[in-house]
C-alpha cells in the first residue's frame, strides 16, 4: 500500500457519509428530472460509487 492510502484523513464512516450525501443530492435531482437521461445516468454512477465505498469499508 502507498503511504497516502495508509494515512487517509477520513474514516470509513466519514467516506460512507460523504458519498451517501452526494448520492442523495444527485438522486433528488434525478427524481425531479425523470426525463433527463444525463441526470439518471449521474444517479446510477453515484449509486455505484456508494456501493463501492460501503463494500470497501467492510473489508
């Protein structure tokens, strides 16, 4: 592991919280604009990132 990966200034819970808040903001925008495919895609990608962060925290 690199030194930067070993000394993260955020805990796993902090990363999950930040990613969840980011996803939720994007999700609200996607819900309000159901016909905008770019916003739907952005929500999908944010949800995938949230899954990854949660999975990584469990390791």
